[in-house]
C-alpha cells in the first residue's frame, strides 16, 4: 500500500510539471484590461482630479505644487474625491499677514477631523503658505505654527510681506501688471514680468492643471469680502460667492477693493481666467476669526454641493 501511495504522488508531481510547461501562457502575457472605471473604484482614499485628457490623476493628502524663491516647498493639502475643486489660499503676504496662514491651517485641522464636511462631488485644496520665505523670516520656521511663535518686531513683519526676491507676490500676476505697484502709500516691486516669481508660477500651473471651480484667498487686514475683477466686470458667480460668504460670516461685502490702485493682483487674475474668486480680508493682523470663516466655508461647500 505504501508503494502505491508513493507511485500516485510521483505521477501527480510529474503531471503538474508537464501541465506547467505545456499550458499556453496567454493568460499571463495578456492580463485583463483595467478600465478607467475599475481604476476609479479603487481610489477610495486618494484625491482624484480630472486632467485635460479626461483621465484621473491620483493625489495623496498632500502635494508639492512648486518651490519658493528661497527654495522651500509650497505644500497643498487635499480633502475629498470630487471632480469640482475649491481652492483656499493663505499666506501670500508671508510674515506680514501670518494670521492668514493660521486660518488656513485651522481649516486643514477641521477637514482632517471632519472629512464628511466635504460633499462627494467636491475636492477641497488648501495652500496655507504661498509665501513660505516671507513667513519664515518672521516665524523662524516653515510649517505649522501658533501665534505664540510670532515674536518678531513690526518692522520685521512688514519686511516679511515679500518673497526672497523682495517682490510683492500679489503684484506679480498677469492682470494689469506693472513692474512697480502700490501698497498703501508705498511703492513695491511687481517683479521683472508677470509670473516672474516661482510662487506665482506655481499657482498659474496649478490652475491650468486642475481648473478649480472657485477660489477663496485670505488677506489682512480690512475686515470684508471683496469680489474679483480684471477689466471685464465681476462674474455673476463671483457676486453670488461674495454675498454668500459675507452673509454667513458676518463680514461686509464689497464689489471691489478701491482703497488704492492695485496691479498684478492674484485674485483678479483668477477672474481673468473666468474662475469665481473672492478675497476675504481678516479684520486685523493677529486674529483668525475662525468661527466667522468656518461659517463662510460651510456656506461655500453647501453652495457647490450637488
């Protein structure tokens, strides 16, 4: 009996080997095609954005969209998987308006703790430090910080408005651009040409790649919500967005910023690209007014929910 078992086992092993060598290999060399639908179904924990060719692009919870003039990465944080992207930007004026980065970080914290706050059709992207060089000159570091980290003098904070090339980034975009611009009663550099600065180039590329449906940018300090406009009037959807955020937050709404002439403005450039965009100006240079801004953010997300 023992010998019969050995013979049977030997035949099975030999038969398996012959099957391996004689069986066609088309199943291995021609695997089943993975369709776009199959791919999208597997992307349950990543951000999916549509490119111009219609194929999905997978992004993790964070991505680097460019580098500053000083070589620091500019980081974007992504929440949700929807095709309609809403972009929030803080810190374009670095250390001078450091509270605009803080309110952006508070939004990041909120969305991490409340992922269901982002509707299924929406992706929220937050860029908290568009001018990390100017912020670092005041805070002493890049990345998350608190108000207690701000110990620099007022003069140092004012100088932190600019990037490492001493350019005011909010004068470097291609909307009525001039090589010199105005900030209050001061003359500031708008750069050698529109988008001469790597930070502005990063935003231009990001918008071209992902085409957000709306943009909200934080500044300080005037206490209001301002519509964007680049010579062709305010977009109707921008007016809706302005009034919506203002009503929810309690800030007053304005159709334009007319305290002094502005050239090369980033938010106005968004308008030239037919993207509804608003400037939310915090009331001062220290407070984030988080409850007011959270109410505005919730109103915007609800407005774009489908």
